[in-house]
C-alpha cells in the first residue's frame, strides 16, 4: 500500500482530502485498489474505493471493468423526525405476525398494503453508492505497426 501526500494533487474547492491510498497486487503486477477519504463542504465524510476488475488473457491480466463504492457519512440527522420511530434497515428486520393475527386485522379492515417501503432512517442522509463498469469489445495489440513507424520517424 502506498499513501500519497495531498500536495501531489490540485486543490478542490468543494472538499478537503484527508487521505489517498493506492494498493498494488505485486503478484499480478496490477493496481488492486484506490481509496480516497474526504470531508465535503457540508461536513459529510466521504470514502471512495475504486477497484479495477481484471481477466486473464494468455496469462496476462487485462482490465475489463471497475467497481466504485462511495460511502458517504452525514454529520448529523435531519431535525423534525420523531425519536421513538421504529427503523428497519432490511426486510429481515421487519417483525412477522401470526396468520391468526393477520386474519383478525384483515377482518376489522386494519390492513393496508404498502408498495414503496423505505428501509433505513429517513433522518439520516448517509448512503452508499455502488457503481459497476464492465467494458465491452476490448481489443489487445490491435494498433497497426504503421502508426509506430510514423511516430518515430
């Protein structure tokens, strides 16, 4: 792993870079990961992790894609939401009820179908973005030799 000092990079007016790290795979002689941590102007802490995706072609690693994960941590919660609300982060967190309880609620008309259920705390603006890029039509050593002759003559 290699940590790079901030003075090697131009300043960005909207964020304060905390650290930059680059990891290499010495066995494959490839870039393994790039991590950039920054404080944004609104107080958000953002960690961006970029991981190249390789495929072996005749024993040589060829970059065929890129996985980028942006983890953004908001500095505080939004005011105005009640503190006693139940928060579910996934479908597994939602409590289940017995079939008998469900039928009783249905008979009394106390069942409402929710189509757009939002998981997580609505007062927390933290999020994680995952971006996957897969390249198509990758060509290797497909440049005509005449281009090299023109450049060096």
